[in-house]
C-alpha cells in the first residue's frame, strides 16, 4: 500500500515519529541532569530544579503530540475501512 505525503495517515505517522523524537530528547536531557555535580546520589542537585522545567514540559508536549497523532492514524484507518466496506 502506497501512502502519499499528503494523506492523513502519512501525517499521523509523521506526528508519531516527531512525538517519539521529542520525548526521547527530553528524557535524555532529564537523565543527564541527574548526573550533574558528581555527588553519586540518585537525587539531582537543588540548583537543577529550574532546569528540569523545560525538559519536563517538552516531554509532556511530545506525549500529547504522540497521542493526537495516534488518534489521527486510528481515525484514518477506520475511514479507509468504511470506504472499503462501501466499495465491496
């Protein structure tokens, strides 16, 4: 099955990839902040609290993009299924 770049399915899949990349980047940034200071503890230093805000927001944004894109793919699949049922 060929998916052209303007189809709703292709747009949904692109959104899934972008959401995944956003979440992975934010998670990596958050994980890296936990190692700053070399204290060896599992807790980040107090000064890192403010720097956690942006990657946590990016993580949530990536999750929302992924969820919305998944809905687009789901609805696109249902629509295609309905069209095939009508055609048959």
